[in-house]
């Protein structure tokens, strides 16, 4: 299946927006709903042993050893064209700590305040150790993918017929949301930004279920079953066909809404062109007065004004038609 025929991942709109952004930005961490949820990560004994050694060494090098960070830090940054850019890639707070802590430690030692220097070293060691442990935590995107497993659907969750239908629905929804009429607020009565993602999720859930049922039917190998058993399974086949037909009709309604939105775009463009007629009429009047008779000039100006009024009526009718279609789409159970 080509990219044009492959649907994009679909997310439950009820997932918090922050988690949805994490999931959308890391599709490689998502697990298909048709597979079991990924287990929480568990480190092996060897990994735990290695971390128990290098985390204290890391914290000692950066948090306790005065000036020790300078060698590694600047050696790692010398290959950068912009030295400050290499510095800041460590993060501002970490850079400040690496710069200030060794200087304060040295100052305390020179002032004879050894206990304070030891206390500062202990605090710094603990902070760097905690920072290293936090860095080793499961990535936020992986946690979100595991926590919300089943509330997002991937292309592999759909067979070819379901994927084709979902692509049609997504194209229709995208056409509405990208339309000039939507961005200009002409279709705000339908609340497209909220309702259409719900419609997409509802359609995707139904299509994923169709896919699961078709896969189950193929696994049953109907050609190997006797006629009485096939007759027992016939109501299931009819029910699936009816459901597919209903979802297809909903997608066709979305496509009709997208077509109405495009028509509204055209009418809105025409209206924006013609609404400038009043301010342009003076120039056209002067032009016509200089080149044709007064009566003919008046007739031409009146015709231009009539065109503008017709364009405005066409825009109102187009918006009303699009809104009726949109309300019919959103009235469908999500």
C-alpha cells in the first residue's frame, strides 16, 4: 500500500493534548491496537550493575571533582563551529552548575571552610546522581504509548478495504479544516475543530473492528466448512456488510461536507473580489464617463453593483448549504 493509500495514525480525542502531541511526534514508539500492550521496561541485572558503577562515577566527576568537567566538556565542544552553541547543548542549569560549583568549592577550601566544601560536594554529588537516574527513565513518549495503548490506531490495524475508507474520511476532514471558509469562521456553527476529530476516531474504531472481524472470518476458512455451518455464520456476514455500508455512508457525508466547503471557498473568494466594487466604482465611473455616453456609463455601473449583490447572495446560500451538511454530519453518532 502506497503512502497516499495509507491512513495516518488516529488518536482518541479524549487523550490529553500533551500526550497526543508526544504520540504524534514519536510514531515509532506506538504499538498497534491489534497487538498486546508493551510491558513496562525492566533493566537486566547486568544493566543495573553497570549503572550502579557509572552513575556514581558520573556524579563524582561532574559534581565533586573541581575542574574535572572542564576537560571533557571543552574537548567535546571543540569540534563545534560555535563554541557557545556546544556549551548550551548541555542545558543552561547544568552549565551554570558546572561553572559555579567547582569555583565555590575551591573558594571554600582556600577560606578554610572544609566542612562547607564537603557539604557542597555531597549536595552536588546527589544532584548529579539524581539527574543521571532521571535521564535513564523511560522516555515520556514510550510511557504515553504504553498508557494509552488501544486509544490510538495505526495503519497496520486496518486491512486494505478499511484503510481505503479511512483515507477517504481523513481527506474529507482535512479538506474542511484547511478550507478558507473554516479558517474565516464561516463554518464555526459546526465546531469543526472539535467534532471532526471525534468523527475520525469513531470511523477509525469501526473500521478497525471490521478489519478484526474479516481477519477472524478468514481464519475460519469458510471453504472448509460444511453448508450448515456456513449458514450459521451467514448472519454474521450480513451484519458486517450492513455495518460497512453504514460507515461508508458516513464517510460519503463527510465528503459531501468537504465538497460544500470547497464551494463556499469559491463563493467567498468571488465575494471578496467583488466587495471592492464600491470603492472601485468611482474610478470606473470616471473612466466610462470619459469614453462612453453618460446613460451607458450609468447602466454599466448598475450592472457591476448587481453582480456584487448576486455574489453576496451566492456566498450566503453556499455557507448555509455547507452548514446544513455539516450539521447533518455531526448529528451522526460518534
